[in-house]
C-alpha cells in the first residue's frame, strides 16, 4: 500500500505543470472580477490536496505555485500570503513577487502585503516600483526608525549599490531629524564605496545623537579593519560617556582580545558580567572571550554563571565546560557534563567528544566500550559512532582491526554511499588498492553526484602515477559538481603535474592554495614550482607552510626529497 501511495504522490507531483492556470488566468490579475471558485468543488479540492502533498514531499516550489493558482481562482488572501511565504523560503523571487502582488491587490490595506511586495521589488532590483510602496509604508509606520533599519538590511541584497544609494537618499529626505534615516544612507553609501556621503551622514548622526550605539558600532567596525587601535579609542570614548552601554563595552572587550590586550579586556569582562544590565547571554559571550585569552579558569566561572542565569542553551554551555575539563584531563568530569545532555542536536556530538577524550586518557578499548553502551540510536547516528570507532584504529595504524570492524557492519549499511567511501579510504591506507577502488566505485554507484568520492578515486590514481587518463576523468567529474572545492582543484593540478602539464598544474594548484592554505596543497605547489625551475619560490612556499604546520609529514617529505 505504501508503494502505491508513493506512486500516486509521484504521479500527482509530475503532472503539476500540466494543470497550471489557463491563458485567461495568466492575464493581468483583476481583483474586482468575481472569483472563479467560490466553494470547495472538485477542482479546488484537487489542487489543494496537490499542494499539501507537495509540502509533505518537501517540494515547496510546486506547493507555492499551486497556492498562487488557488489565490487567483478563489480571490483568497490566505492562499496569496502562503504562496509569497513559500516563494521566499525557496528563494523563488518570481513566485514570491507574483504572490505578494496579488496579496496586496486583494487586501490593499494590508501593511504586511505591501512590505513583502516592496521587499520583493527591492530584492529584484526594481527600485522604481518599490519606492512608492516604501514611502507609503514609512508614512504609516508607527516606528519609522525600525522601518529604516529594516530597509537598511533589505538594501544589502541590491546588486547595483549606486542605485540603492540614490534610492535611499530620496526615501530619507523627509526624515532629516531621524538618526535611523541618516544611518540607512550612511550604510548604503559605505556599500557603494561612497566614503564622502558615508562620513557626512555619520557626522550628522553624531550631531543629532552622539550617544547612539548603532552608529558607534558601525564606525568602530569600519575603523577596526583599517586601524584596530582607532576603533578601540572610539569604543573607549563612548563607554566613558555611556558606562551602561554593555553592547559597545562588549565590542571594546572583543577588540582588546583581538589585539592581545588581555589585562585590559578582563577588566571589561568583569564590568560586563557584574552590570545591573548583565544577562546569561553576556556571561556566555564573556566566557568565550576568556577562552580566547587562554584563561580557562575565568571562562569556567562565567560559563557556570551563564547556567545560573538560565542561559537558553545549557547543552552548549556544558559542551564548553566539558572541553575545559578534557584539557585538564579530568575524564570523570567530562563524562558527568556530557551526561547532562540527554537529547537534542548535541547529544551525539557530545558522546563523540567524550569518547575521544576517553581514548586519549584511557585507550581505545575503553572509548569503544563507552560508545557501545548507547543502543537507542537512529541509523545515521550509529554510522557516526562506527566511523569514530574505525578512526580510533585507523589513527593508531591498526588498519586491519578497522577493516574487520567495517566488514562486520557492512550488511547494515549496504545502501550507504558514505559507508563505502570511508571503507575505500581505509583500504587505501592499508595499501589494498583493488578493494579501495571497488568500494569507492560502489559509493559512486549509490550516489552519482558524490564529488569527494570521484576525487578520492582520481587523486589516488594520480598520486600513485597510474591510470592517469582515468584519474583526470574522475577529477573532472568531481570538479563539475564542486568547482570551488580546493581539494578537488589541487587534485586536478596534481594529475596535470603527473601528465607533465606543469603550467596547467600551477594554475589549478595556485587557485586551490588561494582558497585554503593547506599544507599538502603547499607541498604540491612547491613541487610544481621546483619542476618549473623556480626553486626559491618553492622553498618560500614550503617554509611558509612549515611555520604553520611544522609536523606535516607530506610537506616535510616533499621538501626533504627535492632539497638535497
């Protein structure tokens, strides 16, 4: 029966395009004409159920179009509103815009409809149509300041920043005494690269309200990128005049931590957590800043304080506390803290962390025993635990034990591409390349768009200097799926290196290294440069990477092999 239901749902979803609105319905929507459907007739029930089925299948786009169709046929604002919301969820601007347009026509007094429609026009870059709506909304808005701040966020989506700046300057003209209006202009001018307008507007804000936190935070953020000490000076001056401003004081503390002025930062930590306006969120944030300074005692104090103040996510706090106790090698305390996380998104991760800590302090057998006590897990959670157990043996160079463990579980994960990918890498480490190839190809057959599996197979060939044509083919497929993946770009460079195409290899590996300065990519880049006769450049790349990753074996082996 379940099979038949799935067939029916699939059939209904597939024919959605065929039951769209007629040519007459595609004409300009007229809210004054009578509704074509006024009762729950067969057509209404059919399309409504299709929309519900589409939502159940997570086909939000199709559901949105069906609701839009129903809105036109029934003249019901609820369907138009739902279509607009669903269009926004799946980032279908055309659907959201059409639905918001109909919604506003059906309910001309609805400020929500006008706001959504204006937002859609702005997001699509149609500022001329958005302008009268925005002006009307602001005129009727009780809190015009909030309206400008919200508008400020929407304008960040406009691609043509110069057009956005002209738009907001015109919108803000009637509100010369309102700091939020000037801030919207200043922020948009900053995005457009118009520094003179930005600074002029910020100066106006300072005259209107020198104690406004929002503009101070904005100025400080700009200054920090150019001169951190200048930003700190701005924050300090503001806090001196506004000692109750926890928001700016917190940014000051962050800036002091980032510039390694830890004693000064800690003084502000204590003022923040002891302020009458202090909260659980402030205690938690200050604890994280204390961790950045390396003061785990202060961090522990404020993490516990955030729990006492009823921080909204106690599991997150307990995870940070567990990490502190793991560094102190207090495994019993780690386990005690982890056990407080009984459900939720951190449940599995917390047990994985505890097992890793146990492995370091007490050995693999006890870590595996700890994981084995958890029986009521779903399939994906069990796979995560299996991967962790396997990694214990793998990292201990006991590859056969890891393989035996995977073999014992293979039947349970016969349809898991992730399982066979891990299995393939494990066989590669054990230098059983035939089994590696079999398992990686199995992973690809189960998940044809599994980019990292194609890459792993292609890179293994290239690294061993075998089947180079196949290697190139697999890596090209991987790159077509994930064109900005630095590991795949590096693999493509490496296969070209093996083929003797050093200039092409240099292009790919340089691009990979620009995305991520990984030590193994540095090893490859240096080797390509060496082959090109650029030994000094190669040494510079290796030396720079070794300063960050002094124990990376691939980097050390490459440098020692070539520099003799």
